[in-house]
């Protein structure tokens, strides 16, 4: 069996870790102002240690106008005052380390906030200035430059808004996301140098790794050609120039034994694997598994494809069921369409939460038994559903840029419930949370689940404690009836998931380690149940 991932001297911890995603704004409110903060996280570190995670990934905690949930960064070397201070972040990194928990931070290299000093200087300097060369400023098309420079689409699904904004001086600037997030020009050496310095800044403060937002979007065709006229190679997705950028980043990370995980959405497995070559990124998110429907053939194909595309470069696969952008697992798995696609998000989609919860429990055991790294989004261990946010409370720009057709991502970002007997479910003490909590949120509270041996939280704690049973060996599929997934890992540890319509027999085994739900009276697995076994 491999060395435990939480061992402080294990250099390969990242190859099989369980990494917990913290969306600071919604995790825990330490000062009672309605916004989650670093004080709240620090107070809950014992909870995270007891849960059994190996590392924490923090979504952006930097100075930001919060026009896009913190992914509009105004200063990478300063913590936003709503969350705390840099000194407090350093204490948090150190205190987590004392509990055997490493820290990863989020870097957003494609763009900055329109409040970033560089962009403010570019606006002040005017057309043709060196300051504007750090971004993508262009004259418009048409007789009076009244048309955007090209036809590129927004990266917010469902958005009909342009990715170019015109200034009073006639120049247009590019923003693949919101107008408050101008894209950087990665062909400029100052942009590359600044980000390498930012990496060093955080590695010097003890972080163990970096998650790279929108990692395949940084490089643009310098001619900024129209997409319709020049579809290949893509003018701003997965360009070859990216690999030189990440090789230079890897040299920085290697100086600190730091690791990278890239947010890379690509349909081509061979192109995806290029980012994971030994001198580039260590890992990348596996979005095919996240988006996969609750279907045995589709899940097995996703697992096989994922393992196959990682094998040639020797990189570990990553597995994730949900994150801060995606409909929560319990809700998604309770719908008629259990897949995830940004383009199909809509208001009023019915869901069966009891069914979704049963499947989410089984999916937890499936994902935690697979070889590689698992990412766990805060609240998944509580079985939180997607919340219906009143329209007048929605803050996500995806909703506004879709002109109200996309419900946005706020439903998976609702502040966590910690205590059923306290105001705001124990999230904070004084002010109403920044997003409203549903009326039944206390039924998911941590303290309530801690008293319930059958709760989702109990299941996750038991599963994380038992996960080392699977070792670090490969996956071997076992013969199984239609609708059942069964595989073996190292040391005779087995995982079986029944997605068939009828109960299924367990394979031969010496011991039942854990099951996502009770077996029936004959010892068979009911539908939508998973079990871990010792052969």
C-alpha cells in the first residue's frame, strides 16, 4: 500500500490526494458580517482534519470588486478585506499544515479586474500606448469603427453579450468573460514575468500548489481573426504557445516542490494529455467524469477514457462530482437528465432529491475508489442540494449576461449550514448571509449530521478513512451483470456499484468494508447503491 497522502514527507502526495475546495465567501463567517472569511476557515480547520482531506484548494481570495465571484482579481498579493488579511492567510496556511493539510491557491491568468492597476493605467494612457499592449486593445470594424474587431463568442454559456467593449476614445478591448475582466496579452513578456513572480510570492508563503483557471484560454492568435472565417487552429483555445508558458511555470514550481492542476476543458484526449507532459502541469481537472450522466456504460467509458489519456504521460487522473460552477450532485442526479451541460441549465427543472441523494452517496464511493486525485467541493460531504435563489437575490453575472435565461451558479454557492440551533444555520452570527439560505438548510447542518450514523457526512468520513485500503495500484474491471460496475484495486480491495433496475449480488468477498446504503434482506445491493469489499 502507498504512503498516506497526508504524510508530510511524501513528495507524491498529489498523485492520490483528496483535495477539498473552499469557496471562502460561503464556507464560514468568522466575524458575523454575512460573508465567509479566513477567520471562519481557521476556526473550522479541526472539522476538515476530522473529515480526512489532504489539502484545501481556495478559490480566489484576493482583492476583487467581486463582479465574478472573485475571479476578477485587482491585486494578487493582497487578500480582499472582506475575507481578512495577508497575515491571516499566512497563519491559515501554517495552521492547516500543522494538521497535515496542504494549501492550494487559485490563479486566474487569462484576465484581471478592470480595477487592476495595469488596466486603469491602460485606460488613462490612451490608444497606441505601451500600457495598452498588456491587453488586447483594437480599433473596430466598419466605416467609423463601430463594429467589434471580431466575432468571438463569450465564454459564459448562454451569454449573448459581446466580448468586446468600446471606449469613448474609439478603442475596443477584449474580455472573454465580463467587461469587468479584460483579457491579458500573453505575448507580452511583462505579463509572463508578472505571473511567474506571483507564483513565487505564494510558494514563498507555503502553498503546496496552484489551480490554474481557464488554463487553455491564455494565448490568442496575434491577428485576432474572426472565428467563422478561421476555425482552425482555434484563435484562443488550446493554442500551441501555451505549452511554453506552462514549461516556464513548471520550472518555478519545481524550485518549491509545488504542483499544478489546470482547468482544461478539451474534447480531444491527445491535446488534453499534452498539458500533462512531465515538464508542464502535474494534473488537470477531468470534466468528462463530472458531466457524465448516471449511466453504467457512460461512466465506465468515461473512466476508461480518462485513465487511457493520462497513461502515456504518467499523470494521475482527477475525479470530481461538483464544483463552484456546477449544479450540485444531489440535484443533478435526481433529474431525468443526470448529465451536466452549461448550455442546458434552466429554471424550474424538476428533481427527486431522495433519488439524487441515493445516487450521490453511491457516486461518492465510486469516485473515492478510483486511482488518482479526488476533488471534493464544500458541502458535497453534507449532501447539499442546489438551492433555488430568488431572482432578486441572484448575483452571478452568468444570469445577467444570459438576459435571465440561465439561473447562474449561485445555487451551488449558498453559505454552509453548521448548526441547526443557531441563526443562519451557524454560518455566521450577526448579519444575514450574502446569499439566502433555503428554509430547510438546518436539516443539513454539520452538528445534526455528526449525530446521525447514516448521514452523508458520516459516509464521507468513513470513506476517507478507508480510502487507503485501495492502495496506489491500477484498476482492473471485474465481470459483472448488466448495469453493475465492479473493479479491483491493490491488495484485494473491490468497488461495486449497482446502476441496474434490480438488486444485484455482491461478488465473492471476505468482508464488507462500507456501503452507500443498506443491503436488502438477502444481502443483495439495491439499485443505486455502492459497496467497498475486501476480496
